[in-house]
C-alpha cells in the first residue's frame, strides 16, 4: 500500500514564498510528511500551476530554484477520465468557483484513494479527504 499524499498548489507555493501566510505551516507540514514516511505526489497540472505562480509572483530566480528543489518529486499524470470526472465535479457544484485543475485533482485523489495536501476549502466542498 502506498503511503502518499497528493500535493495541491497552495502548499507548494507557500513553501517557496517566505511572505505567504502559510509559509511556515507548509515547511512544517513538509517535514511532518517526511517523518510519517509519506511520499508527496505532485500531479503535472499542479506542478505547472505552482511553477507559473512562483514565476509570476516571485520571479525567475526563485522559480528556477524551485524547479531544482522539486526535481526529485514524484510526478503523476491524471488520466483522461480524471479530467472528465473533474468536469462533472465542476458542473455539479455550480457557483462554487472550483477550477478544473482542482476538480481534476479531486478526481485523481478519489481514483488513487489518497488524501490531498491543500489549504483550499473547495476540497472540503467537494468532499475530498484532506491531509491536515
């Protein structure tokens, strides 16, 4: 049985941005996951989204350093069905402002029977198990 969590963009970004309100929490949780011997799986859409946020908000030097730091991460690819399920989640929760990235991560989380490491309350709305 895999002992892992799926990372959302929030903790990945917060760990990189010292000015983020969740920065210390993200670093502490990262250490806690390591102590629990849990693998942090990063879905490709989350990897791309986090890099784009770091690049646009913190600049290319920190974005480049972040890419180097995350180079050893275990990246996972959602399936076409995960994306279709994500679309169904969005359609079923009209008015909640849930992105397709988050809904696809929710579908991937359900398929893999894992928890998601996130600070986004929309995962509670989608009834996705959150690692806290």
